[in-house]
C-alpha cells in the first residue's frame, strides 16, 4: 500500500501485479489469425479439417474427446487442411489448430471445431445389377424349358 498527500486529501492505493502474456509476432507485423473455427467434417472412418490459410511455416493440429480440452498433438501440416484417419466411428472429436513458425513456436489457438466420423456404407454395385438380372432371367427360362421336356 502507498499513501500520497495531495492538498488536504490522502490517497490510498494498492499496487497490483499484472501478468502479461507475450506471444511471438510474425514478421510484417501481427500474427496470423487464430479465431476461426476450423471446418470439420466426419467422413467414412475419418475426419477432414480445413481452415483459412495464414502466412506461417506450418500448423500444429490438436485433438481431444472432451469439449474444451485437454487436447493432444496429432500432427503438423504445411497446408490449411488435415485428414485425421486415426479415429473411432461413433466418437465425437474436438479439434484446435495452432499456427507455428519454423522453430515450432505457436502463435495462438483457433476456436474449437468438432465432428464425429461416420460408418462406411458401401455403394450398391449398380454395374452388377443388370448382369445379375440377365443371368437370373436366363436361368429361369432354362429351368422352365427343362420342366416342359
């Protein structure tokens, strides 16, 4: 505490210690944008992430299974997209992306994006359908001819 006399008044105040977080800044002023929510889509047994490209060396991608984290580092990418193939169908995953410089110093963290991978439903083999129908029809015709003989 400090006391200071100004005229007839005594001012009493507290010293407050402020913690300041210093974040590295990319050359050219200002770091890359980090507030975007990544576009996250669940596909057949995988999840695809994409986001707005920024002038950085690479991006670090993190994943968690609980909203708000904690997140585990799953890999880097030099483009503004990432395919996560190490997922379990039916599990919801939460992702954040952190732009980084060449020495792997991370600038900031994106907002969270989430997705759930879907089951793989095979497409119906439409090219086999006509041939299967023809073979079935010919088999029926031959069976009818045999029974008449």
